């Protein structure tokens, strides 16, 4: 499917898929959304001293970039595993402006994240290891993963890609969640929340990022 680069409200760019009428981040601010939903409500909220993160959808690499920056700043050893079925192209990577909006170091980190090899665990920086798995979430066998502390559930919307949000997937994620692990997502749909609860998580609705009233965070008791 064809992808286009678009600008969002806070000046950061994102990708848009016209055929699906879906973008990779909120048009109200890609960087703002990522920072709020995944970093603030997920990574910083979780108390594990050396967390393992699982991301659903590596996409532009924005969540990974912000997490790598924070891991270095806080000297918090972090292992980041990300699943992606459709890696973006070098021409798209070059047009995304996250690094340049943040700092020169961020720009270098952003390239390192993208140009690291798929399916090989790579030390990106002293406190940040990355394992990008080129795979289809709906076919993925979760047994090969370690137990995780934070899940960034960043798939396309449940109305656009319902197969990514079914209960079986939440049950599999629950099975690899450590106790007190957190799953965060921008979606606040009641049915998604009930699927998380039926899978064993305790869920809560939190205020959402700009332009969204609410988001969800689930915790394994
Ligand atoms: C909303 S975007 C989010 C991307 C990313 N977290 C970011 O910050 O750019 C959803 C991502 O899920 C990926 N995706 C779609 N179907 C998938 C599947 N079946 N398995 C794994 N990833 C998939 C898309 O290619 C896209 O990169």
C-alpha cells in the first residue's frame, strides 16, 4: 500500500496510508502523542529497573527513539523488542524529522535504530538493546519471547485492522507479561478494554493525548 509523509500539529511528521485512510500517529502531534501515551503512561510509569519492552508495530521508529533517549538519560537498561510486518523504506526514513526536532544525538540514534539488522539483537547505545522482528503479529509465536514489562500496543485502529486487536492476542500478551507489567495504547474503545480484562489484565482509562479524550492502560496484577 502506498504511504505518504504528512506533517502533524506539533511540527513532527508521520506517515499516512490513503487507501486505508489511516495514519501512523495522531494528526494532533505525532511526537506529542508518542511521548505522552508510550513514554509517560507506559515506560516511565513502570517501575522495573531494567525493563523489557514489546512494541506492536515498529513503523517510523518514533516510540523506539524516545525510549532510547530516555534509557540513556536515566541510565535505565532497556531491552526493546518490536514486531513489524511492513518495514518502511530508506527514502521515508530520510524524510522523517524526529531526530532533527530533538538533537544531533537523537538524529544519530534514529539512524542506528532503523539501519540495525532485522531479527538480530543489537546494542544501539550503552543502555538500549534493540531486537526488531520482521513478522506478522497474527501468525507470531510468542513463546520465543522473554517475559516483558511494558507493551506498547501501537497497531492501526481496531476499526481498520480488527485482527490485530482480538482477544486471543491479548491472552498471548498476558501470558508473557511479568506481574505489574503495563500495556498501553492510544485506543480507548470499550470492547478493547473488555478484551484486555477478559485476558486477565486490570485496565484503566486515562486522559488521552491532545485531540483524544481517553486512552487505555492495562496492568497484569
Ligand atoms: C499505527 S502504526 C505505528 C507505528 C509505530 N509504533 C510508530 O511509532 O511509527 C502501526 C504499525 O503496525 C504495522 N503492522 C500492520 N500490520 C501488522 C502485522 N500484521 N504484524 C506486525 N505489524 C503490523 C504497520 O506496518 C505499522 O508500522
